[in-house]
């Protein structure tokens, strides 16, 4: 699923749905470096141009929680609250 999700994300880079699906795919494929890079890039992308809103923060936090990125999950979910 990773190649397909990467292509979809290139076409729609601000799709939080595709981002969180790709995060899960990286996590379950034991690709921690790619997962960390995706989280960082997503954070930077959504902070631009006013896209850093509660819905996106919560979705990223939930995805981090599901990928056992506990510190990032706690930070994002606390911010969303």
C-alpha cells in the first residue's frame, strides 16, 4: 500500500486522510525513519497558510497515538484540546 499512498499523497499533499494512512503503513512496515519524516513534513505543511486547525491537529495526534509515537501524540492532542 505504501507506493500507492505515496502517489496519492503527491497528488493531494494536504489530504490528512492519505497522510494518516501512510503513517500507519510506515509503522506496520517497520519504517520508523520514513514515519518520523512524514510526521515532521506534515507538521510543517499544515502550519503554513492557516491549515493548522483543530481537525488536523486531532487527526495527526490520533495517528501518532496509533503508531505508538506517544510523545508526539500527547503534544498534538493536548494542543487540540
